[in-house]
């Protein structure tokens, strides 16, 4: 059996078949050399990112209580790095980058119902995104020109902020809608109450409690002086207060209630508006990708050596089997 051949016998066999191995080497090297020369050149560009702390923009920037704010200049931790990795590898970024950089044509992706499937396959060959030992993220991109490799790598870095913004916007838009409705309702109610108070003021009810005290005091003095004209005039004013005073006080109390509520709802509205309209980067760019004219792929020498060795190994096994079977037949 072949497995019973000793190392010495194997070496002797190789020496015996050296001409055959020479021909195998020459033919394989010639064919592989042609194939390697026909393979398109690929260039590599690298971008390196650090994650930023990921918080609500309003909480991070405009929150009143500064003691509770996180430092938005602080580099993110391991969890933030994992979140950044998830964003960088999501399908949404693949589509955005492919559209922006015209990868559909550059990578010759078939324009069929399976075009996204082909994009994902090609992406796995051309793009590598991995976390480093320094808790940073390294983006390696291979492409057929040095400039395009750098453009794609930087586009991946840039679009992660866009994807995060679009993702958050779905929630922030709903929050903004709810808060704006409450804010508008508060303003509308306050205006309605203020208009009602103005109408009551035109009727002479300026401040119910203070006017009651003042008129009552004046009425008592008029009684002491037996001033009938003053008494009649004050009775008319007190009747007005009696008729409209309760409504004035209720409206005044409601307006104070909404007035105390307004600063809170205004702050919530401002926060929701900032979260909806603002995008803050979720990464620090340590190194932007730059064009590198050194050819990264294919590694022709390594490819040629591996192919020749593999061909000679296959040839060795074939010759051993053929010799073994020929002896068995004889």
C-alpha cells in the first residue's frame, strides 16, 4: 500500500521521476503564469476608525444639567466599538456605497433580481472590516484602481453616520411629532386663555382678588361717609366682579398652570428638534484611506509557487497509484 512507503523510498521515487516532475513544473508554471498575468491588478486602501460615545445629541450637547453630561470627545468603549462594527457591516451601507461609487458597473454585477446577492458576494471578497487589538476598527478595501479603493473605504466610513442618522430619524420623527403636537396644543391653549382674560379685562375685571379687596375697602369708606354716588358706582363694579370674577379666576389659574408647563414642554420640543435635525459623528477617523499604487493582488509569485507545489504533489500521488496498480495487475 502507498502508506507503507518509507521516506527513503519516496525520495528515491522522486529522483526516479525527476524528469516527469520537471515537465509538470514547467507546464504548470507556464499555464499559471499566463493565468496570473491575465488576472486584473487590485490595490488596497485602509481606513482606521475609533468609536465615539453613542448618546442622544440633545442629552450630550444641550442638556441643562452639565454634571450629568457625557464627554462627546471621549473615545467609545468595547460596546460602542461593537455597535460601530454592526453599522459598518450592515447591508444598508453596502447599497449606499455601491450606488454612490457605482460599484454595480465597476464590479460588473449582474443587473438581475439577484444583483444584491452578487454585491454581497463581491463585497466579501473586496472588503474586510475587523476590530483591532486597540479597540479600533480597520477597513481594508481592494479595488482595481488605487483611487477607487480609497474612495470606497472612505465612503464606508462616511456612510455609517448616515445609516445611524436614518435609523434614529425613524424614532426621532415620531417623538418630534408627539412633542410638537403637545407643544402646539399648549401654545394654542395659552393663547385662548390669554384672549379670554383680555376680554374680561375689557369688561373691567383686571385682577379679581385685588379688585375685590380694593372695592370692598372703598365701599366701606363710602358707607361711613354716606357717599351714595360712590356707593352706587362701587356696587356696579362689585356686581361686575361678582358676575365675571369666578370665570376670571378659573381662566387665570389655568393660564398659570399652562405657563408653568410651557418651559418643560418647550425644552422637550427643542431636544426633539435637535435629535431630529442633527447628526453627530459616531466615530473618530484616525486614518483616512489614501490611494496606494503598490499592487496588493494578485500575489503572483506566491500563487505560482503554491500552484506548482500542488501540481507536483498531485502528480506524485498519481504516479504512486499508477505504479501500485500496475504491479497489482501484473
